[in-house]
C-alpha cells in the first residue's frame, strides 16, 4: 500500500516489526478493520509512564506489554525505532500487562516500577528486553538477577528493595492490568493510538497510522 506524504520509514522498523507481526496478529485477532475508540482515562493514567512526551499532545501511542513476552521482545526494536523517528511528535506510553503464565513477568514489572521510583524507568525497561533470554521462560525466581540490574544502574539498593517488596508497587501494576482488561487487552503486545486499538498487518501499517494521526 502506498502511503500519501509518508514519513521516513526506517528499515529498522520494517525488519524488527516483521519478526513479531505474526504473533501480534494471532494475539489480537479480528482483522484489519478499525477498532472503536476507547476512553482516555483507561489508556493513560496520571501516573502512567511516558517516554518522550510530545508537547502538542496530537498523537499518543500506548503499549500494554509483558517483559517476559517473546513477541514484546521482538517488537521492542521496532518501538524503539518509532520513538527515534517520531521524537517530539508522539507521546509513547508504557502500561504493564504481565501474563500469569509467565513466571517472572510480574517480578520484572515490579523491578521496573521500583527503578522508576529512582528515575530509572527507561533504563530498567530497556534492560529487561536486552536480557530477556537470560531469565525468560524459566520457572526460577529472577529476583536476585533483577536486583543485580538495579545495582548495575547505580540505584540505591535499600530503596529498590523496599519498593520491590512494597504491596503498593504490585497494586500499581495490577491497576494497569485492570485497565488493559477493561479495554479488551487479552495478550501482549497490544497497541493503541489516540484511543484506537491498532491491528497492524505490517510495519508500514503502524507508521501509516501514526502519520495519519499527525496530519
């Protein structure tokens, strides 16, 4: 499909997104028809984590993710490339959605949230995907490994430990999950753009959706 007035389509987006698109479509089945818009209060909370917010608020891209999800890991380079290509133009929002069958997914989310309390959300978010092969798809608690990542990032470990074990941290994650479920999220990654659930067939579809939102 030829896009009208296209933004620069990065080869990085095409290559990385192609790896994940098959699983993404299987999780979010239902074809390519437009999905209804949903309320913003469920999509973006005041405490939601934003990466590179856009000043004009014209386009908001929300991802519900699971750090142990292999499809999320496959899509991660594409999302990072989108962040680079649309820096200052699109607000990227991260919402937690750990899948219960993933043994360490909730632990990973708690580690990222604990790091966020010390201003290191993005760094721990990236660390989880970069190291997923080391701890994912295992039935062994990764608590100490995640604590090691916190140390590598220079975090105050006493404060990290407290936040990691704090019931409020888990409740924060569960709130994201509840919002996702209310929005019809059943698997990860699930993307929304300006309140509309995306059903991309290709990387170009994802880029085209963002370009349309920015017109």
